[in-house]
């Protein structure tokens, strides 16, 4: 089971999140990287989506 599937394109995060919400989402993703669940590449992709970059 690939946990990253839950973070795929179908779960795209809207850019209407506040900055605090965006930071919280990125921190949560970073914890998944630290636990070895997400790769750095997956993290960077989702971070860009969350931050609207």
C-alpha cells in the first residue's frame, strides 16, 4: 500500500488555505518524510502544491 497515493493529484489542496494552514500541512508532510513514508521528491512536489508555487 502506497501511503503517498492519498496525497496524489486527486487530493489537490486548494490555495484558499491561510498561511498558518499551509505551514501546518507542510510540517505534517515533513514528518512523513522523517518517518520514511514519503520521499524528498514527493515532499517537495506536495510542498509546491500547498504553497501555490
